[in-house]
C-alpha cells in the first residue's frame, strides 16, 4: 500500500509503532521494521548514551528503516536530539511537547521529522517549522494525552495542514486503520497492540493486564496538574485519583509514581505500578508477533477499503 507516508519513510506499510517508554526498545523496533512498518526506539527518560546503544542494536537486527521518539519532557532531550544526528537516524517522532528548537538541526542532517500533536494549533506550528508529517493523537491513546478524540482531531488536522497526517489513539485493528484513512490520514501509529507483541520485552503481567482489560478499564490521572496520563485502573490509579481529589501537591503525586512505569513494564508489578495503555486495550485479545499483527491489520483494512 502506497501513501505519502510510505514514500516518506520508505516502508512497505503506513504503520508506525508508538515510542512507548520502556516498551519501545530495540527488539520491538527491529521486529516492527522487519515486518514492514516503522519500528521506533522510545528514548523516554533514558540518558543519551543508552539511546545511542539502542540505535546501534536495532541497526544490527534490521537494515530496514526505523526511527527514534524523543520525549520532550526528558531532561536529556537536548543530548538525545544530538545523538539522533550523530548516529544517522533517518526518522524522528516527538511527544509531550513542542520540538521546534530541534527541527532545524534535524532537517539539516536529513532526518525526517514527525512531531506527535494533540491539537490543530501545534500541527500548524509544526508544518511552518518544517515538519515532514505529523501524528495526530487522540485522547483514546495510552500515556501522556491531549483532550480531543481521534475521530474529531484527525479530520481537523488533515484540513489544517498540507503535510501528511498519521492517526493515533484507538487504532488497534484493520477497522481502525480503515477508519483513519476515511478521516484523511495517510498512516497510523499503534502503541497498545504492539505492547503485547511477542517480540516486546513487556513483562507477561503487563501484557496480561492489557489482554484482560475491557473497554472501560482505563483511567486518566494527572488532570489536576495539567499532565494527563491514560493507564489501566489498578491499586495505584485508585490511590492517585483519591489523592488528586483531596488536592495533593504535584510532589506528593510524583512520589507515588516514581519509577512506577519501570516497575510495571520490567518487574511485572501491575498492582502498584503504572500500566499505560490506550482505550483500545479492550479489543486486544492475544499476543502475536509483529508480523502477524501488521499482516492481519493490512488484510482486514484492504477488504474494507476495497484496495
Ligand atoms: O508523548 C506521548 N505519550 C507519552 S510520553 C510518556 S512519558 C511520561 N511518563 C510519565 C508521565 C508523563 C509522561 C508517556 N506517554 N504522546 C504524544 C503526545 N504529545 N500526546 C500529547 C502530546 C502533546 C501534548 C501537549 C504534545 C504537545 C503538547 O503541547 C505542546 C506545547 O505547546 O508545549
């Protein structure tokens, strides 16, 4: 399938993997790229040298295109941005902020820049700053989110910019892919379904939490201090939301979640840990390889789109 996104990225399919913190490491990124999508290393809060190592490991596993996601709240973002150039990475996605100050450096080095946005305003700003495409991510997504739904956000971003748009948030199968195309997107970004991929190093308890989740099992924490995060309900979210309701300070809330994502993804503590996932978790019913996931999505979408 050809769209401006497959042309831009040099991939077989217009499917990119989300840059999920801890989950999006080199095994997953290489498997998604090998399966014809765009695998992504999620830099999250990692130091720049760890990101460099991850990039080198992906290169050992695949000759196909891959990218790096820069989480802009990472205190090491400046160094990570430079490592991307030094290592000759071809595609960068960004999240949780405005990457304007890095775009000139990345473009000069020939890096394709794809910011993740949650509003029309930021999409337009990114186009003017020289972005090659944007990911329009709706509030259905897991992790750090905006407030507009994918259904409402994607067509508004498509109308506002000339660069191609990738839809994210709530896309988990071929129906979601086809719906995104109908909204004018030319690609999709998928996170939660790749979290349970065979190649993902995500702890079995985390995968099971996603597989068992129903449609209404996610919560949004952090609304009171302006950093909303979507995750699967557990003891930690109940405690967090109770403290938020009681007017706890950001410091008190941060203390509760310190290292909690690592605890869930790596150690499998899905009771006190942070289980970030999107609303589409309710649709995800089994672990599959990245190849199976991508081929199933594309086969289903091709029937629906009659292509
Ligand atoms: O970035 C994401 N999702 C993430 S990042 C992340 S790491 C984290 N861990 C703990 C607490 C908080 C974050 C987990 N999930 N998605 C892309 C995304 N970006 N969604 C929404 C946005 C966004 C929101 C506001 C982008 C820009 C923005 O404002 C830009 C501005 O003008 O400053």
